[in-house]
C-alpha cells in the first residue's frame, strides 16, 4: 500500500509508523499508524482500524453506539448523564471512580 503524506489539521505533517497497538487493554498487534509530528495526534488508517475493531469485537468491547448526551451547568461545574445502554454495557453502575482527560480538542476520555 502506498504511504501518502498529507497535512494534519493543526498544520503539521502526518507521518507513518508501525507500532504495537493497545486498545482497552486489548493487544491488537503491530499496526500501521499515522501520526502528526507537531501535535502528536494519532490516526488509524482504514486497514488498521478494521483490525482494531475486529479485536475489540472479539473481546466484546465494541458496539457501544455513539449517543447524544447533554451537559447541565450546576454551579461552577458541569453535570452530564450516561445513557442507560452505555451504563449497562460497560457496567458503569459498579464503578466508583475513574479518571478523565482530554484527547484532542473535542474529545474526553474516561478511564475506569
Ligand atoms: Zn497535528
């Protein structure tokens, strides 16, 4: 497959690398990854994404659908609710604490 270089939205240059990929602690093997030298953002090319999806599906960790959530302002903090389907699927009702961090500009990751 031809490896094309193209620019990242941040203005940096996208490069290729092959690296061991862990997703949700599932070893997806060594895959092609596109990454930006400037902002560090990583992108999975189609082929790699398919492998990751397959591995996660095998582990039963894929298929939590994209759901809309709303945010409410309460005092100086923000409250949101997780949809029931997501709570059930990931058994979030058994979780007492987790960690959150931002991943890029418009994404939040929560680990538990
Ligand atoms: Zn970038």
